[in-house]
């Protein structure tokens, strides 16, 4: 059983998956910084100084001053600003993955379609069968 497990771990697909997860985790940190430190401030500036990370709706009626204060007090809040940030992250990651796949497809050699086998076409064969049936 130990040998089977070792063989499973050493297969190329498992190692590729492990590398992908590690790079994905690092990429997530970069995208979070891009969104939180660059994109959201610009959007907030365009919208008149809005800070997405602090946008919330108080459901408890305690009227906390900030989202951090609401979470600290345990108040029920609807943190839609965090959702907007997550949505922006998702769109950016999706676009980057799309561009990466598109780039990789350009690098991969195109598979040549197999040459059509030499011989009669389907129509020729059907004509021969029809002629044989008519006899």
C-alpha cells in the first residue's frame, strides 16, 4: 500500500496540481493587494472617496461607526463592501486566467489533423452498395 501511495504521489498530475496550488496561493495574495491597494482606492476616489472595505448595513440597530467596530461588538451587519471587493477579485482572477490560457494555447504546437485515408469516399461506397443491391 505504501508503494502504491508513493507511485500516486510521484505521478506527474499530482505534482502539477501541487505546484498549481502553491502558485495559486501566491497569486491570490498579489490580486488581493492589487484590488485592495490599487483598484479600490481609485474606484473610491472616482465615486467620491468611498471605501469599499468599510461599506456595510447595520442589521442590529446599534449604529456602529465602522465595520471593524461592528464586528468587534458582535453586531449583525451586512458587509456588502467586502462582497464588492471579492467580486472585483474574482473578475480580475478570471480575466488573468483567461489571458494565461489564451497565451498558453498560442505557445502549444497545433495538432495536425490526420490526413484523410486514401480510398473511395463515403458517397462512392454508397453508390457501389446501391449498384450491388440493384443487381
